[in-house]
C-alpha cells in the first residue's frame, strides 16, 4: 500500500451548512450519513498489523489496543479505512456515545490505557475506503468507494461497524433530530460523484443550532497579550448556584480591544483596587496552560449559539450572538436549554 502510518493521509473534511440539502443540489446527487461525535481516524492495515492515524496525522495506535487487535483479527484484507472512533456507554437499550469517556482514553500511562480499554472499550465506525490491497480508491467516486467498503467490511462483527447511509432526504432530516438523543453530532451529506479529496471540505455537515441566554462571568486575555480572547459563560442551576458552562470566542482583532473597554465597568476589584482573577478547573488538556481569567460582576447577559451540551457544559465553544440588556442574569437557568429525546445508540449502529 502507498498509504501507511509512515506516509499518513489527511482526511477529507466537511463544510458546515444550515440545513440538510436536497439530494439533487449537487451534480451526481447526495447520500446522507449520521455525523459521529468521536475521534476521526484513518486505519492502516497491512494484513498483519494495524496503525491508527488521527485527523492531524498523529498516531493514536497506543491508546486503542482493543481496536488494533480487532482490525488484525477481523479485517479480511490489507486496506486503509476512514472512520470514527467512539465509546459507547449505558445500559442495553439505552446506550449513547460518551465523549468524556472517549477523551479519557488519551492517557500517557500504558497501564491506564489498558485498564480503560477493558472498562470503556472503543468502537470503530467505518464510512470510507481509501485502499484495498494494491488498489487505490482515492480517485473513485464516493458511490463506488462505498460499495467496495460494504463488500470488504459489511459483515464484520463488533467492534467494527459500517455507518448507515440513505438517499432519502426526509429520513436524513429525521436522523438530525432523533440521533442526537444517542449522542450523535448531526448529519453529513456526501456527493456521490466526488473523489476523495484529502484536507478539502468537499462533504457537507449539518449540526444542531441552538441559542441560550447566559451570564457573563469573566474573560481571558487573548494569547497575543492584547484584548479579550474569550468570554466565560454561566448558568444558574436548580439550587441557585452560578455554574461555568463554557466559553465564547472568535472575535476580530478590533473587537477584542473594544471589549476590554466595554467590559471595564464590570471588572471586579479588591480593596486595594487590583483586578480580581479567577481560575477555571484544570484538565489534562489544559496542563501547562494559563487558565486564569478576569472576573466580572455577573450582571450582564448575552445570547450565544451552541450545538449541544456535554453534561453541564457546552460541548464546543459557543458563538457570541448579541447582548441581552432586557434579561435579568438570575433568569438564565439550565431549564431554558433544549434537551434531546433519548434514543438508543444500538439502533443507529444496526
């Protein structure tokens, strides 16, 4: 095979759009798949051993020994697969994807990795075929690649699955709503006639779009040392406690500087007149990073756009939408959030 862990492939990407498009909106038509919320992975199997590359071409192999073992046992031929690594948790009939359990799998200690591989084993969901044996499928249209993928891996047992596909746009729109209850991230629309384009946004992704009114807790200074880098957001829980639920960022250079002046009247100061700082909780992903922020009086409300929640926090960075001077901060509670109806993950994987 030309592709290997020593010569890794950058996966094809997707461009975000607002709604599930009609199937005839691109030449050759579209087919739809669930959008999995996990680690994008390129699997390189040489017939004996498997390596797993990440979206950024870093190797994930050591973190998922149960998957590399499964690939070696179950894949019928040397191949390169594109897919997603996910972790499933929950009782039978009530399973869902668990991002937190998946993220814990990236651990420096081999003993911890082995323990987690048994406690929270991963699943691989394949959705594209790049090579099989000596044959490259990179220039083949997706319709042909999908048919070859089904021939190669359509009958494989757990923990390897094929992602569902449909040409029915109405079914895809139902998936967008229903599958979120199993922890999925949205829907992907793939042009049937398109070749595989590494690093290019050829596919289309449709994610959930929601808004929430949140309390402004503080801000972090931008990495450049000048202006506001991100806003810290909060919501009141059922006990009346104000909880940090995430952040909003992506401001222009000019807007970052404006925000410092705009928020100056809200900056909390001690008896000496010095700015009061806070710190958010550290994780293994923030080790060595500055987690301090400027604390603000929790009186200003803003509306943000977000896609989904992970526990009591926004799953991804929210987007600033507008200030809400008409809202009282105490009215910003978790009760306003739209919660998806539970859906069994095993029905998505079937």
